[in-house]
C-alpha cells in the first residue's frame, strides 16, 4: 500500500541532546528581544519614529506624539431649537413643550413630532443626522394652559 502525502514537507527540528527540547538560534531570539524592547520604548514614551530613504542614506526622524493628535476631532454641533409662543405649534402642550417639523426635503419620510425634553429632541435630530437647515424645532415659552 502507498501512503498518502499531504503536500507539506516536514524538516527535522533541532533538539538539545541533554534536555530533548527544541533549540532556537541565539541570533533570532536576540533580534526578537531587541525589536520588542524598541517597540515597548516607543509606546511608553509617546514618541513616534518614521524612517525615510534619501538616495543611499537611511535617516530616522522622531516626532513627539501629542494627545490632541491622537484624539478624534468631534464636532460640537448642537441642534438649533427656537423659542416660540405660537400655540398652533403645540397641540399637546401641558406634556410636550418641544415641537419638531421636518424641512421640505424630508417631509416624505419624517413626520411632525413633539417631545417633552430638550435631550430627547437633540437625540432625535442626531439620530436622523439632520443639519440645521433641514428641520425646524421649537420650544414653547409662553403661558401654560
């Protein structure tokens, strides 16, 4: 019977004659250790280094990484809510004092909505990813019913 070959070649590994364990070359482990220590040093000190090639010379330039460059820039885009005394905007007044009306381009898929808290209307506007010119939002500041 012929034995089946899996297509991979196995090479005998070097084993220590005294312990029977696999041995590794000292140059490989030294390179790994030095690379590891360089990586740890760069991470812990906050310094990023980049290498560039100029003709036959190899130079390394280091730059200090500031915390501001690591953070994402977040737009503090607070939704615009206008104060209003018009009772026709607020049919559910004692409970819901915030009104939302979509702009012309969103009328076909967004409905009018009323909210009881500023946080809720801001969350709704952010969830729909609307810009300030795409909606009208009002807060009732007149006399309560």
